[in-house]
């Protein structure tokens, strides 16, 4: 029976190729949308994940960084430093605004760094100095890729001009582009003095970040302290609502289309063999055998389609990265697994419709003209 | 020919319906994706235009209203109002806050206004009349199950919801509207500090002109007389915000739309190819009966176009239904799924893809041997 199933599957190679190509295209759509979603979801918290902090301290009542306003008097850093279990404290000033670079506007998060900063600055440099000096700005390399900006060129934050002293890697995303300047420069932009936005706290060896966060909150008044993992989780959930949720919605819609098209393709492929299957039934094949044959074919088509789609995606993702550097695409194993399982399940269900029709049919109909 | 095409479509109704549905789904997805993007841009424009100013003054060097920090000196209001042609300058401040309730957090863009720039359309309740009143967008109300009269607590400061606004959201964030007196209280009650000037107190001035004044002329006069500000016609500022939206969201949305178009085109072609390929035997019969290759090829293309013509409105209706569903379940988003431009673009693309997809198998028809019709 398996031999017959295989022969039946490849009886019309062109049709089979078309079915696989169509299903693969539908799955490719889902894979690419998932890749956009996964890429952006990872990138939006890149700064928090890469900053060297065990505990984040911020204004009381604030529990995330994205779109939040947090101001603390800078003397509170001394109070935090005095808490038992704290190894070091580093403060940053933070502002989200629109900047002008290379004739384009970019929504950015500006991080103001102390000159002694060790763990709050860029974690990967593409070119230039890793720490900004007075009047300097370190901007994402994507800016250079998109606008041809070079080291020494000027970017504007409100009406202040900054000279690009470095291009950082891995700091660009739709919802969280990070720019580094010195703290005094950002204070100047914000017309503020003696305040900080967040403190990055390192714990002594053996001290749990969760416990240290609780200790800071009980020792220092009107601050919120969160272990890094909780802070990252809070920000991720916040950013997911802002834009990334849109991508998720679009991915769902694209995925639904893919499911529909996979179903259509498999249905067409199996329905094409209806007469052939009816003949097999007339010649003695049981309904069970026919059903197994049909489901085997549907599984084969969908599995091959997933593999073709994955192969195409692996070719297209680097190409897209090069052509559209602003968008980070990330193919994840879980997404492929999800698409494959869903694809096979949908294909099986779609194949059962014509199969059931054959099972109910009188074998004699196979010999009707 | 038309009669022939109709008969062909009716011959295998299930296949025709499936093909049309698949094409309609492709059209719907493209329209919804385009609609999302168009909706996001429209929200950015409305955020500016709904403030209903003749001119808008920002901090010098700042050319956007949403998602930007603009701080104007307190005295700039008087300076602007002193310019000839200006009837009034209504202060407006924009700050980002995070609203949290039972573990659910939502970023809110809070507009603080005095005599102008408040909520444009109210769905329920009333505008601000009492101290600590706040008006919030319906998306925020729905998400957190808030109603007029409910408390709205931000950083331990309690507002009371006096009204629910419609269409007051942009840049993935709902808007809230509050008064200046409450902003000052809010600042004083939060734990900062010593220096209230750290907070933004005045972000924009909504300039109202005297009747008969020429907006560009007055704008130039304000910029000349008050160097701390830049002045924009609302349309111009809306253009800037839309352009920011395009720069920010455009690459991702554009990429998704392009992917949908390209894959939609390939799929449409393949669907049509498969439809024709599955009927080679019928074409053999028709050729044996004397139908010419040219007639059959034309009929295939006509059939493809006919399917596309049915699929396009069906896809548009499906897109409108999806858009309605999204807007009802997540009113933060506006999905302009049936914008004439996008509809026309998608329709033409669908027709072209279907026709091209049908042309592919024309070669198949040419090569069909009429004898296949008589094979068992």
C-alpha cells in the first residue's frame, strides 16, 4: 500500500511540486512574520538584558523603563550604596524623545552615562569609541547603514548638537533604539540637575538579587527596586503592548491565511485523486487503507513544505537583514515547531474531507464515465 | 466566451468556491496589513489635528508632538500672546505615565491642558469640571474595565474618571487628559523632589489667531519674536508626526506588506496554475471538440479574472470584518482596511497576479493532446 501511496503522490510531479510550493509559500509567510515578531520582541529589551545590573532601582511606583518617567534625587545613590549586600551602584539619566540624525527622525531612548560608567554603556561596538565624551553621542550602527552617517557627523537631540563618536551594535529596534551620551550633556538637554533616573546595582557575591531588592526598598524611602529578571520581564510585557502587539496581531492574521492556504492546497491535491482512490476501493482497498494513504500523503506534503519554507527563510533572512537593517528577524525553533505542527494538523484535517467522501462512496462510481 | 467561463466556474463549484475563498483571503490579509499601517499613521495625525489649534508652538528644535520631549519656558506664553495676530496661546503639556491595575500595565500619554487642547470626542461622561477629574481613552477604559466615576490611580495619586474619550490614542498608547492644577498636585505628591522644574510644565502652546490673521505670517512673527519656540501649522506638525511614524513603523509594516504581496502573488499564480492543471483532461476534450488553443487560453485568463473579480469584494468584506473585530477587541488600534488607495492597489495587483498566474498554464493547454480526453 505504501508503494501505491508513493506512486500516487508522485504520479503528477508538476501538480505535486505546485502543491508543495504553494503550501511552502503560505508557511514561509507565517515563518517570516514570526521571525519579525521574535526579532523585535528580543531586541526591545536588549539594553536591559545587556546592562550589568543585578538590581534596578527607580522612583517609587515605577516598575519599568520603557516609556516610563523616573526621577530620583542623586543622593539616594549613597543610601543605596550603604545597604548591606550592595557591591556597587551606577546611576543613569534617561530620556525618551525624537532625535534627528542623517536627515531622519528616530524615536530613541537616550541614556546619560557617568564618565566612570562600567556596566550601563554600549555592550557591543561596531566602530568608534565605546564611551561618549562631552558633546559626543554613540548611536546605533543602523543609523549609518540607513543614512550614510559617519563618525564625527552631527546628530540633534532637541536643539542640542552632538558629534557621533561611536556606532554601537545590537542597539536598534522599532520600539527601543538606544543612544548614549554623557550624563552632564543629558542634564543639559533635560534642564535638570542632581537627579538620576535609574540605578544599576551589583550585589555582593552570594547575595540574592531578589532579597537585595527587598532590602533596598525597606532601607531607602520612596524607591522601587527590582531584580534584573523582573525588570526585564516588566519592560518586555510593556513593549509588547506598544507596537510588538501589532506585529503579533499581524502575525496571527498572516498565520491564519497560511493555515487556510495549506488546507486549500492539500484538499486540492487529495481531491484530484478522488477517482483514483475510488478505483482502489473498487479493487478491494479498505477505507482504513485509503485513509492511511491520504493522511500519509498530506503529512508528506506538509512536512516537505515546512522544510522548503524553512530553507527559503534561511536564505531570505540574511538577505532581508542586509536590505532592511532596521528590522531584526529571528527564526526560532519554537516558531518552526509551532508552524510545522499546525501545518501538518491542518493538512490532515483538509485531506480527511475528500477521504471521507471516498469512504462513503459506492466503489461502482469509479467506473462511471 | 462569458457563457463558457460561467459554465466552467459552475462545473466544479467546490473548487471554484475554494479558489475564490483562497484569493479573497490573500486580498483580505494584504488589506488588513495595509489598514493597520494606515490606521497608525492616521492616529498620529489626529493626535495633532484634534487639538484644534491655528498654530502650534514647540520648543525650538523640536518638530514633533507625539513621543518627544518639548519644554517651553513659562514666560513664552505671554511672549507669544503679545505677538500681533495672536488671540490666545493655550498651554499644553505632554507626559508619559504608566497606569497599573492588578498587575496590568499600560503606557498612557497624558495631555495636561487648560483652556484648549482637551479631548475632542467624548463617548461617555463629561469633560473635566472638578479637581482631580481625568478623561481617558476608551481603549484604556475597556482594557482595565474602567467607567466614569471610577478612581484612576497613578503613582499613588488618585484621579477620578469624568469622561471616556473616543479616538484618543496614538503611537500604541491611549491618551489621558487632565488639568494643570492637578498636574502640579501630582508632581508635589510624587517622590521627587526637591525641584519641581525637573518635570515638564509646559510642552506646547496651542495658538488661537484673531479673525483675519494669516497663519504663516503670524507663525513667522512668533518665531522672530520668541526665539525659544518653533511654530508649525497643525497640518505641518501632523505631517512631521506621520513622517516619524513612517520612519519608525514603516520598515516593519512595509516589510510585512511586501512579504504579503510577494507571497500573495506567488500563491495566486499557483492557485490558478493548479486550477488549470487539474482540468487538463477537460481541455483535451474541448480541443478534441474543435476549440482552438487561443479560445481556451483566453477562457482560462477570463476565468481567472472572473474569480479575482469575485474574490476582491469578498476579500474587502472579509478585511472589513477583521478590522471591525480588531477595533472592537483592541480599540487602541485603528484598522483602515478599506482605504480607496489600498483597495485599488490590492485589486489591481490581485487581477494582475490572477491573470499572470492563469497565463502560466496556457502552455499546458497548448501541449494537451486531444487524445487524453479519450483515455480511460
